[in-house]
């Protein structure tokens, strides 16, 4: 076995003084001093591209899809739960139901009734689209009329303001003349 010993000790360290005067500040303004060039300036002068580290390049993130385990509620707890809170998970059937596979063959009267209903639905749809188009036209006309009225009202307000400012200016001049 060995013992680890930590020795905490302080020792004086002298820091040497450094003096570097900037003599370039004394040069005339037309002579400007330029220091060392930066890497960017050197690369642009010599047309050297920025080095690319392959490890630093971005790659698409590849993650495995997470598979969550289904929620398991104990049987005793399920029995105590109210009906609204009980799980209603029915296992998915491997084969579709017999009702889903059974073909529906309509009788001639049913076929006629179905055709009439489809025809009425089509007529209603056409009517609704026409109504929407008409409303859109009305809205466009209303917006155009509103824009015209707004331009006229802006013009009128501008003229009224001008007239008001003129009368105020005349009154101020009259007061200055009296003083």
C-alpha cells in the first residue's frame, strides 16, 4: 500500500515586465501600416481553399425507430375502472369480416333510388359552387367600391386639413402683426 501526500505550498513568482511601444501611431495619415496578413487574406490571394476535415462534416442522422411496449393495465385495476375509462382495444383481425367481404347487390328499385339521391347531391354541389362564385364576385365588387370611396375620403380629408392649416396660419400671422 502507498500513501498519497498532497503538499500545498506557495512560492513567489516574478513576472518580467514587457514594454512594446506602438510607433505606427506616429506616422502621417497618408502612410498606413498594415500588419501581418490573416489566414483568410493569404488564402484568398493564393486561391487556397479552406481545408475540410472529413470528421467535421455533417452526416444525416440515422436512428432506429423506437418500439414502445403497449400499455398494460392489471386485470384487477381494469375491473375497478368505470366503463368510460376501461381500455377498448380489440385485437386486429387477420382476415376481414364476412360482412366486409360480402358483395352488395342492389335491386332495381334500390338502384333507381340511389341514382336519384346521387343526382340530387350533384345538383346541390353545383348550386353551392355557383353561389360561392357569385358571392366572391360580389365581394370583389364591394372591395373595389370601398377602395374608391377610401381614395375619395382621403383626398377630402387632405383638402380639409390643408384648409384648416391655412386658416390657423393666417390667424397666427394676424396675432403676430398685432403684437
